[in-house]
């Protein structure tokens, strides 16, 4: 969240009134000239506060209402003093109105306000804070109204992002970690994804599974042979049904349902798989047909330890959408930034009744389950409570959800300014890229670059394997040894007692978050007996896969 604040020096005057002091600034009184503190104190008294709340107190000036707020503050609450106007901040500081020794108050200077959402994310990671509200302590907020509005929205989003991630980890964290360790056994036999970096010297096409993929294929499928084709997992079958064999398909799904998207695919289609994705693919197609990348699904000591190992593949942030992951690596695959990359099917929206392109897994499952009662068309997805209507890049109304809309925003933030990245999709949410119309898209396919010599990366990488087999085995063996030692400590097979025993347990268990990150209370390690009992159970589970 960034906004440049226009700060101009101006005289700030403290004015005495019959019932206290007011403040004059830029020809405005920032408190009432009759009873300056009454309004804010009344607001605070009427405030219904919940525990675990971060309160943004904007433009505190003379600090009216803060004492009353502190008195009624529930447990695990934090007050953040926010002042965007430099002159007003300096005035409050000179008046001593921002000097608090109470650890329930955090003071934020104007220069650091833009970084506040990141600070609040770190605070949310403690597990103590779950929501953000705002109180305006003076009329000083009027000078930067939009900034304060954006600050609140970004702060709420930051804290909610942490808890959304926690919910995801509670549901899938155990599976992510289990898949990670299982896939490590095959990493040495796979082709390193780094061998593809800076290697593709012809235009790259990236397909998602949105409706615009089918529209594009209807017009240009005969011309796609001129491209290096990458796709998201759910777009693989639609391409094959149109006679197009992708050069690579990306998959990050941790659940076995995605295996259906790979049914009947040619043996020589290369799979780029997240290290936490389902191991079933390597069982079915062999490690030599896979290249791994590593999506950091959480911040954890054991992942930092893994990343320090020479055998680990490149790491990327968790985009949430495999389409974004495919674009991220497509940009790394191209020889240099003069090579164009085109995307289509990344709509992050859909029409009423249709959620994916024809032939995608979701479409096939609807066809299979359709009967007299359940239609092929999925209207429920368009008219649920969480959906909203937006205007697509073709000027037509389309349906999106908060999650899909979040992906489109992330796409713009990450790729919006990327050189030679173009959008060929004619429907869906605008991605912030230069769009090519049909004529220009067709013209670009005839570019002289297509006549350049292109060496298939599959041939180039054939027969090569990851040279770190012994290092991977050494790491896994060391984890097995530690888990056995930890199990002995937890089951009383040791002479250690009391605090010494707990300290040794913490030493071994705390940096191995995969044992507890999926617990509902697993944001942090705990030595309470219930927590340790559950860790004891998890040790047996992970030993089977490590």
C-alpha cells in the first residue's frame, strides 16, 4: 500500500476554549471550539470492542479519548497511533501527547505508515490479533482521507491474509509437508527446472482454463505450433482435445483429484510440479518426465533449512493460482526479455452457467454427473452469496469471487509492468497487460523470430539428472534420526526430567514445524501436554514418508 503524502509546513496552533484546548491548522479547527474532547470520548464510550483487536487511532493530536480507550481495552488488544500529516505529528510529539510507556500502544511515524500493513502481518503471526478497526481521534484525518481509507483496507487485508493462510494450513498443511518429503525421494531422478531457464528462443504461449482459452483455440489452434506452449494443469485436456500437445504443464495441486486432468496424456509431455504437489504423478509418469519447483507454502524454520541445501529447486512465493505460477516460470524460461510471452485463459472470472473452458476437468465432471435433476450448466457458482458482477475487458458483465479477484490483483502487481508480456484473452478481468486484438495476434505469429533455430529443451536435458542424490538421502536420514530421538523423549525413554526434558523436546521439535503447523493452535510451538501428545502422533505419520 503506497501513496505519496504531500506534506507542507504550516503553523499548528493550540487554542484554549472554555472546556479545554482545540487545535487550529490550515484554517481548520480540528476539535470543537466549545468542548474539544466530548465527541471523541463519547465515541470511545460507545465503542463495542472485542478481544484480539488492533485499533488504528488516526490523527491523535492532543490524545483525547486515549485514556478512556485504554481503560476499556479487552485482552490482546493493541492501539496504533497513526498520523500522516508531518506537521501534526511533530506538534503532537512536542506536546508530549504521543509519549506512552504502555506496551498496548504502538506509535507510527508518517514515514513508516506505508509499511504498517506489513508490520501488522508480523503481529498477526503471534496469534494474538485477529481483526483491525479504525477510530478518528480528530479532524486531522481530513487532510489525507483517501490515504487513511487505504491504510485501513490494507491493514485489514494483511491481518486477514495471515488467518486465511492459517485456515489453509490447518486443512492442507499436513498434506503439503507429507507430499514435500515424499517428492524429495524422486528429486534426484528428475530433470532440474533450472536447465529450462533462459533457454526458449521462440514466443511462449501460456494457457489457463478460463473461457477465453476456447475462444482463442476456435480461431488460432492451427497456428499454435509456432509457439512454445505451457499450460496450467486444468488446461491440458482442452488443448489435447484440440490437437495441441503442450511443451510443459504446471501442477501444484496437493490432492489426488487433479490426477484426472492427466488421464490419457502423451508420455512425452513434460510436467513441472510443485514439490508439495501430489506424488501420484511421478508414480505414474516417472521422475524423468518431471521437473520440480518449490512453492513456499508457509514461513518455517524447516523450510529455511531445506532452502539452504544445494539440492533444492528454485523457490517461489505462494501465488495461489497455478496460472500465475506458469506465467512466473514462463518468463524465466524465455532466453531474454525480447522473447514475447502471451497469456490466455487466465480470466479469473466466468459466465453464468460456465466456469471453465470446454474439456477442462470441471467441465468434464459436470458432464459425468449431469442428470435430469442436475444440469450441465453450473449456475450455482454464478449466483452464490460470495460472487460479484464485474465488467470484463470485453465490456461484458462477468462473475468473479473474492478469491479469483484476489488472483487478478496479484497478477497485476507482479506482472503488470513486465516487458513483452501480452494478454490474448478477450474475456475476463483485465490483467493490466497490453492486449492484442485478433489481427495483431495473428500478425505476431508470423514474426521473423519464428524462423530462428530452436533446440527443444526436452532433447537438451535428456539423460541428465539431479546430482544431489546422496545429499538428499543424508538429509532425510538425519530427519529420521531426529524424529526417533524426539519420540524417545516424548515417550519417557530417557533419563531427562522436568525443565531439562522440555528444553530438549523444544530444541528438536520447534524447528520442525511440519509436525504441528496444521494444528488449529499450531501458529507457534507449545510445551503443553496436549500439544506434545499430538506431536507424538505426527512423528509416526511422517516417519512413513521421510
